[in-house]
C-alpha cells in the first residue's frame, strides 16, 4: 500500500510529521479548494459541504455541516464509489476506499488503516459539524490514491478503529460525492 510515509523512507516519521505540520501552519484560506462535495442526509436534503485541498503529502478536507444529531461522535470515511443514493441508505457508495485489497480497517490494527479511514468527528450542541481533517493516505488527483469521484460518508456512531470491515460505526447518515 502506498502511504505518504512510504514516499520518504529515509526520513524518520517524527521528522515527516513535523514537516507536514509545518506545511499546514500556513493559512488554508490562501489555497483554493480543488474539490467540492455537497452532503445530503438520509432524506435526501442538503445539509452542508466539504472543500478538499490536495497537498504534496495528503488531503485536507474542510467540513461545514448542519442538522446533525447534537453532541455525538460519528465515524467519517472516504468510500470507494461516488454515488449517494439516500433511498438505499447510501449503500451505493460501497465500502471504504482502499488502495490495496489486503488492507485492514482501522488505526488500531496491524495491516491498517484503509486509505479512506479518518478520525471520528464530533457534532456540537447546535447540530453543526465544522472541522478540518487531514489524511496522509489519500490524495486529490494521482493515479491510484485519487479521491475524485469517490464519496465522503458520515456514520451514525463512532468508529472503534478496529472492527472489520468498517469500524462498527453504524448506519450511514450523510453522504457527499467528491467532484
């Protein structure tokens, strides 16, 4: 599996992480988003957007969603297919995006994570979710790890980062096709 870390085998991970953090210190607003995605809920109603910005070492996703269950944690993933059929419970988006078939789900398991695994997200008391999420495992553009035409998915519960194949995060409650 290709990870941002494997691109720099001579660098210790701590140095690479420091470089990534230093690169993110610059204001994100100065960069134009390369991709957009509009989230819909299980009723098919638009509830927010995501802006995606490619970087040399991964993908930055800015979330701005409303009308979600307040004060709750939710699994957040990139799914393999860019289709969000609300009537079908968003099953049309397929499983988690993964560059290789042999990858396990989760940050806490050997052989993981999937390219589309990302940290859980918290919804505020007013039902809004505003976050910036960075993943070094997916890219905007590229040959095998490209997220264009895939889907962003928010689940009804938190991902446990280890249950196979998808973290036991519950139903799919919001979906967005990455343009």
